[in-house]
C-alpha cells in the first residue's frame, strides 16, 4: 500500500493568501523529502477556506521544487472549464511534470462555483457536462479534427490547419496517450463519477468524509461499472483519503488533534458545510443520532484515524479490511500549526506506521 496526501487546502477566511501559498508549497517539498508517493491539490473558486483556485499553476511551481513525488489535480472541477483551453493547460502541465503528473477530475460540489458557471446542481447537468468535457479533451489530444465542437454548455472551433506557416492544433501530453486520469466520488455510495472510473479503467478516488460502509458501496459502484463493459476493476488503483494524526502516545495524539488545526477545520468549516448541504447524515454510524452528536469526539471515535504508531497501524489495518482493500492511502492535509507536531505526525506515518502495513495490497 502506497502513501499520498490531499492538500485541500484549508486556511480560515482572512488568512494572508501569499503566506498560505508558501505554507502549502512547503508542505509538498517536505512530503517529497519524506518519500510520500503522491499529492493531490484541490480546486475551488468560491470556497473561502480552500485557497487554491488554480491548482495547475501551484503544481507547476511545486514540480520545480521537488524531485520524486507525483502531483495531481484533486480535482479539476470540469464544470469550471472550457475544454479547448483545458486541453492545452493540462497537456503543458504534463510536460512540466515529465511523468510525475496525474490528472484528477470531478463534477464539482460548491454552490457558488456552480452559480458562477450557470449550473443548477439539481438538474445534474454538471455531471453530463463533466463527461462531455473529458471526451472533448481526449478527442482534441487523440484526433483533433477541424470543425466546431458544441454542447449545451460550451462551444469552440478547431480551425483548419495552414501547414505552410505552421498554424494548427498541435499540443499533446508528455505521457502517452495522456496522463493517468483519476475520478473522484462524493459522499453518497452511488457515484456516477466512480462508475465512470470503473467503466474507463481510470483511477477511482474516495473522499475523507465518508464511513467505511459507504466506501464499500463506492467499490461496488466501481466494480459494477467495470463489469458492465467487460473490465476487471483493480483495487490497487483505488485511492481512499483519511484524516490521520500520529504522536508518541494515543492520548497525546487525541489531545493535540482537539487543540489543533484539525479540530478547528472540522468545527469551523467541514461540519458547518456538511450541515448547510444537508450531508451530515452521511457521516453518522447510526442514522438516528442527532446532528448535534457529530462532534470531534464522535469523529475521533468513528472516522478520524488518530493515535500512537501502533494504534494507527492497527486502525488502518482494520480500515483496510472493512473496505475490502485499496492501493493508496491519502492522508488529509491541514495547516501545520504547530509545525513541529505535524512534521512529526507525517514522519511517523511514513517511517513507522506504513512499514507495519507493508503486506497490505
């Protein structure tokens, strides 16, 4: 089982944007030094806590400062983008990464982002647009026929080539036929994007905020998508994100979580956001408990993976068994305040916890 990282990122409204970007870049640089296999960078335009609206620019900068870690968009929210421009940007980023880029895509989830692009999430148009846009980008890379490309949500034209002066569409990715593509699922068990991952053989990704029982449904959806087209779904490709924190003792780890940025981010952002979106029930082991029962203590007992290296290893082994198995564990990112505690946690996770799980596949 490999180890990755998900940089949402999370910074409270009012944070200095320049300082936040430097903080996030420093995280990626240290993760590369620690030997993490990959990191995924989020994208949102109207979520004030999530302060990277253009992850491809961030990733391009991070490539110059790292040596081995693979970097990916986590995710490119397709309803935000015109496919002709996207085909160029992602292909160029793939050249910058020289084999270290992974392209994560999704259909988005923030009301403000949808509104800015004229989408009503109740219609499901953002999901069909995601499929149409991915197809358009792949068509542009694989066979850029001149002519007009148009759907309900976008329109562009690939012009006729003028070969004598070199005018034509020409930009294709570094990796052939394209960089690895990952599709992210949401909080519900039945996910159209995960079904699409199964159908297409792409990397499936599951979010931090769901219960193991929902993750079992995620895999069933991936598996059913693969079976429908005669494919075999590969658990080794499946990425599952989880918030993890490690200290010398479990008591110390729980205390530092409750006093630190992980608790701040849940109490001030995630739980409020999920409640606003009526998605808090998705985090309940017992659907009959009130929303007020979903506290940090509840999360520590049921969703977060927090403790000493031995306890975290035991919890991850049990988690792996509950889900049926997966190939890459993605540790959730938070601000590293205090920095030394977070560096210690991520170092212990890589250097002490993961070797205890080397037999898991």
